[in-house]
């Protein structure tokens, strides 16, 4: 789901440089409303993350932020990517 409807954000500058809106890395997955129970369970298993509703759409977004939280998710995902998103994933690891 991360490779198709997900986003990995890796900041290029600190918050004071370049006017970046976010200065911390995060992983975000957008999913349909019918998958909400799945993501609630995923959040329970991971022990981290939060879910927000996308206004005007039958969709939600699942976010994982924070180095410690991301490290747990990175360990689960490492070696699983098969699309060009793997480059951003490696940047996140570095």
C-alpha cells in the first residue's frame, strides 16, 4: 500500500533553512474508508501512528512520524520495495 498510495517524506533542509514546512521525516498512506479497520489494527500492532480523514473524499491518511516510530516501520519494510520509491526509502534510512 505504501508503494501505490503512500508517500515517504525526507526533509532536505532543517526547519530554519529553505522554508521547509516539515523538518522531520514521515511516512503517509492514503486509503479508502472501507480499509479503516485494517489501519486501526495496523496502528494497534505498531503501537504508533495516527489517522486523519481526507475532507471531501471517502479516504483517510495514516501517518507515522518520529525517528523511533519510523525505525520500527523501516525494519518491517526493509527489503520489500520493488518500485522507484525504494530510492526515497533508502534516503529515509540514511
